[in-house]
């Protein structure tokens, strides 16, 4: 119930195309869904995040779509650029002030994105 | 730069040995999380400390231990090392105990030969 499943494992997109990465979760208590971007030799960095009270969040070329009933969320990268080539991780956590809530992130397995020029 | 500092960046050691990884969280952050990243396991949560106290435990082996000191820096101790312990170990910090953005360091790459 703690798992977050991510697909695809790898993705190749042409410059200017749309990259789509999908995640599914099981635990309905999760209430925070971030996406992290990781470049080789670096730590993961927060890209964009959403809470389940909204169905979509957009920041520049990056959009999260959230489907609470299906327990799925996805990252869309519009106008993909070679500089977007990195590994992307979805994650989920249970935050808030309730007992047992630690805010620990449960990560998906990651998607390696390559954007070809 | 996330503001989270990890040392050493690289470490090569032999099986059976013991190592200590160090993490300095961002200024003002009270929570420290440790994650292990290996090729086949992704990012696995190990343990969390909040203001010096252990708050959550994940898939941390008994050979591993951690602590958070009064100045809020944290150390992850790995003992009786095995080949399979070779991985990237990340420290992350946040202000609160549960909510808020998690900031990651650049990791310590451990190679066990």
C-alpha cells in the first residue's frame, strides 16, 4: 500500500515534443505528490508538486495532472528541450499534523528522459 | 545549491568495514531524512530525524544506524559492509516534521569492494 508505480522506465522524445510520465499510488492517505528532477551526479530537486484538492497544476512548461478517483498522476513536459534530459521521479507522502505523519516521500522507480535535438 | 551538505562525496572501502556519512541540513531545517539510491531499487527511505529524535524508520538494515546531533547535523553509520551496500546515499532536510519541501544534498557515493 506504500508503493508508487512509475512508467515508463525510459523515454526518448524529440526536441519540441511532449514528454509524459505516469504514476499510480495505492495509499489514499497520501496528500502531497511532488515530482523531482535529477541530473547525473546531483541530488533530486523539486520540480513541481500538487495536492489532491486540485486536478491540475502548471508551472511554465511543466504540468501535473491529478486523477484522485483513479489514484494516478502524471507529469507533462511541453516543448521538451535537450536540457530537460534527466531522471524524473514521482513521489507521494502523507503530511499534515496527524500522528504518524512524517512527510517521508515514497518514490517511484524513476524515468530517464532523453530529449533529442 | 540546495543548502544541504554531504561528506564525503565519494568513498571506496572493503567488505566488512565501517563508514560514517555526514550531513549538514539547510539552515533552520529541523528534519533530516536519509535515502539510499541504487540502480535496481530507486530511492529508498532509510530513516528520519526531527530535532534530534528519531521520527520514522524505513528499510534500514540493522547494520546501519543514524543519529542527529544538537547542532542538527546528522550521521549515517554503515557497518559490516557488504558488496550490496554500494549505492548513493542522500540526505535531505526540511523545516518541519512532516509538511514542506524536501531539499536533497548531492549524495555520498559508496563503493564497497
